[in-house]
């Protein structure tokens, strides 16, 4: 559910004329009460509207009415901004998944999760793209831990179904891969036939959930 980011290779200058510009920009950011949350929210809106690849510090700064150097007081360049965007996206998705299964269990909860994941991807295509590629705990422990949160929601449902613990992650990946494949085709305009797309998604999820529910219901001794 994540995105691996590279470390920025440069930072604002510390000396000479550039330091004066950077200092003034930082003062501007403080004077306007600029916060990291505001920056991330602006970045999310741009990513969802124009695509993740269109996201830049300049576009965020323009949206917020500040200069790009002002953002460095809150995020570590574009890579740092995308990193924060991934964490933000995961938090939103986790909340939506948890809310979607309230009062539900077993296959009904799995269906709700699948439908909510699709809904999230269609409403927030930029945030959805920020989940990929997934960082490992060794590469970025903070982001990896944050992005594990949606997984725990699905895992709790499977645990309630008494699924073999060894099968939990493979089954979560199966459900996610099925939803992702469908949504990716949907976002890319891959369904050109006039048949109802919602019905096709329902059929896809029925098949996957039927397979999950019959895969294993016995815990290891």
C-alpha cells in the first residue's frame, strides 16, 4: 500500500545570496502559518486532479500562494512530500476501510473492504498511486509501518474467519491484486463494452471472496 521514495540530492543553500532568499522564504511560510498538513492536503488535491506525476513543489507552492523554498521548512523536497503523501493516503484508506466493516464480519466485511478500496481508488487516483512501489521496513521503517495499517484491517476480518495465520498475507494479496487489476483497467478506460461495470466488479469480487472463504478455515495446531 506504499511508495518508495529516493532521498533528495540537494537542499536549499546555506550561504551567500541564496541563504537570504531561503531565510526570507522560511519567514514567509511561518508568517502565513503554513503547516505540513496544509502542504500535504494541497499536494493530495493536485495528485488526484492532475495525476501523481504532475505533482511538484512549484505546483503546491502556487496552490498555497507561497514560493517553493517555503516548503522546505516543512518537507524534505519533492521526495519528502511524496513520502508524506503516502502516509496521508494510507491513513485515509485505513479509516475508510475500518468504517466500512463496522457491524460486518466474514465475507460481508471482505466485500465491504473490496468495494471501499475501489471507491477510494476512483475518488483519489493520485493518492492511490502513491502506494506504489511499496517500501520495505529496512528501506523506510516509518512509512512501512504506516502503510501496514490497511493490511491490519483486512487481517482482522480473516482472523475472525479463523483463516490459517500462514495464509493471511497471501489471501490479502489475492484480494488486493484482484481489486487493483480491475480498478487499473477501469481508470485506464479498459472497459469499452457497454455492459455494466459495477456488475462486472461484483462478479469479480464474488469469485475471489468465495475462493478465500473456502481456502482454509482451520488454524494450525
